């Protein structure tokens, strides 16, 4: 019964796009679902993944337009990124496969006023975190049933290669501490379905406050 927690938060991430079309980098693009949604807004998208199978599958689906998508196999932890180049950088369930310090490289790749969004996973740290995780269980079961019924009515869910799964995540407290250190002015927001959103806006003349 498919209910993808990352896909569920795509609208939230799209709400964080800076004004006007620009250039986006989607890190860990997988089969390109979010890259295609970025292209549909008019963004020119560079979509990268370390998996050749994922890149091949995503490239085969093309772009819905009006923005174009360029897919390529790349590892942002080792490959060079242009500095002050991207208006928007997204990492959906990918940063926890890398050293968290990678965000400094992504930060340098943003233009002034550019936005970095990281949708990832973190372990609960407080009683409130544990309560949120528990509350998601029945809602998740309901959402899975609804999505499963919709897939059956539409002929089945789409299939394709699957991304690797990491079982070791930082705690929310650790994530907040590292985000404050490496992405000053960022926000760390726990979400309902076992996801955490880090949002950072690059300082510069276009946004002197950084927020």
C-alpha cells in the first residue's frame, strides 16, 4: 500500500521557491518526481543522483515543461559545484546518506537570497517529538489505504528502481545544533510523517537578513 512520505511534502517544498523562474539543483533526484514538479513551475532544473539506474529511469520520463531538466550522475560530496549559481537547492531524503557538512558546499552554491531545503529523517529527542511520531501512526495507516484505493482505481502504482534506505539518523537535537552551526539563520521544523524540514536562505544583498 504505497504512501510516500517524501512525495506528500512536495507542495510544502514548492511553497518555499523564491520568486520568479530560476535555476534549481535537486540532490538525490531518484526517479525525478520532484525535479519534474520543479520544471512545471518554470525552473531550469539540474537533477543529480549517485545511482546510474535512478538517473537513467528519471531521464526516460523527460520534463513536463516549461522548464527543462538535465539529469546527470554526480556525487555532490566530491564533485565540484559552481558557487553562487542556484536559486533553489533541494535534498529530499538524501542528505542523511552524506556527511551533514555537505550543506556548507550547497550553501556556497546558492545565489544571494537563494533557498536550500532539506527534507530528511531524524530521531525524536523530546516527549513532544515522541508524541508527534505516535500520532502519525493511525494517520499513516489511513493515508496508505486511501492511496492504495486510488492506485487500484487508476490501474496500479508506478514501478521503478528504489532508492537505498539508511537506518541511522541523527536526533532532532543534533540536527538543530548542526544546522545552527553550519546554516546560521536556518529553521528546523519537525513534520508529522516522520520527516524534518530544514530551510535556509542565503544571506546577501538580495536578502540582508538571511531569513
